């Protein structure tokens, strides 16, 4: 059976809170499942399993999968910022035969395709072979709209009115 581990961090904890303080606050939750030396407690595991089975029965014995998005504070590189800016305006961005895009890609990732792919997946973009103007080119498209939208910064709308200035004069 394949599984995943997920690091869960407590959100909005006080600044400067130590691990010991945090552990004391959440002790009632983890003590049910572990011994003081942090080894698993079989009773806690069985209790968790029984509670899970009760819940499974309660929801009609159906698995209800939910998409989970993990948000991290990510320092974007220049290429990611360029892609976000361009794909906010266009459906796709051509890399092949586009010197500014190719040069920035080369400067940022060099020949490391894995690093580039991971960086683009982080912001919800993927590269795709696409027919453009009669030839096959590498292009970038939004693959995960929700993730992509989380990185798009909406420009502040500034409403300027000539009539406000006229009202002041009149």
C-alpha cells in the first residue's frame, strides 16, 4: 500500500512560542495516541480506527475525497514571475523561438529540466508541445487554475475622475 506523510503545522501560533509551550497546549490531543516517550499507544490507534469506522458508516460507507491545497511562502524566481504576468494576459506563452523567454529560462534553470518543471508546477503551470503558426513549439499553459490564481496579484484599481476636480472648482 502506498501512503503519504503530510507535515501539519499549526497556523497563527504566537510569535516566539517554543516547542515545549506548543506541546503543552496540544498535549490533550497527542497524549491519547502516544506514550510520554512519543511511541505509539495501541489503545489510541484502536480508538482512532473505531472512530473512523463509525464516521465511515455515518457517511453511508462512501469515501469522500477532497482536494487539499498546501500554501507555502515561496520566493518566486524571475522566470516564474514572468510566466505569471504573461499567462494572466494570454492563454499560452511560446518559448521556442522567443529569445527573451528562452534567455531567462536558460539564465534561471540552465539545463536542469527537473528544477524548471518543479518551479512551474509550484505556480500551476506546465510546458506543452503545441502547434503554433504552422510549427510545433514548446509553450507554457496554466495547468492548475486554482494554484495559479493564488499567485496572481490583482492590480489595484485606481479610479480617477475628471469630474471630481471640476466639482472642487465649481
